[in-house]
C-alpha cells in the first residue's frame, strides 16, 4: 500500500500509474483488486485515476475488480466494523497478528487500509470459509 501525498496533478497521476505498472510487471500480477470509496466520494480526480488505472491493468492482461468497504461487509457478514474486519483477516492470515496488535494501539489509517485491502483480495479469490 502506498500513499501519494500532495494535491492532485497530472504528475501525481503519472506517478501512481508508473508505480502500478512497475509492480504488475515485476511480480507478474494477473489480478488487481482495488478497494474504492463509496460513489458519494468519487471525485473527478478519482474517476480519472480509476479509468486510467483500469486501462493500464487491462493493457497488461490483468483482471480488475473494485470493491467498497460496504461490498466487503455484505460479502462477509461477520465483518461489521473495523475491529471485526481485522479479526476476520487475522484468523485467515495469522502472519498479520503483529500488525493488528500495532493498529489497536496506534490507530494508524495505514493499517486499517491494509486490512481492508487484504480482505478485498481474500474475497476476490473466493477463499471465504463456508459458514
């Protein structure tokens, strides 16, 4: 996960696309899952980024899926808030337990976003355990 600080610009858009392209080629990515904000938070800049990112991903031959946090909660009923989201993720990926412990102490948005991203990828892969 990366944060791109500063105001929106064509340079920032380019930096984001270059970073994605580098990861897609370096790690031979086949699927890209993006956790997106709800439609009410889609700015012109965000829509531009999403369109160009989708084009890049498809150009590289990858599949792309987008999920909101609400989509994830609907697909995983056990996840009703941030705490239950982290607990669900660490049950499936115990390697993230130290990150969960750190998040519970520090409340850093980075960690929350990382757990959301892992859950999005988990849901996409269809690895949700049967009830």
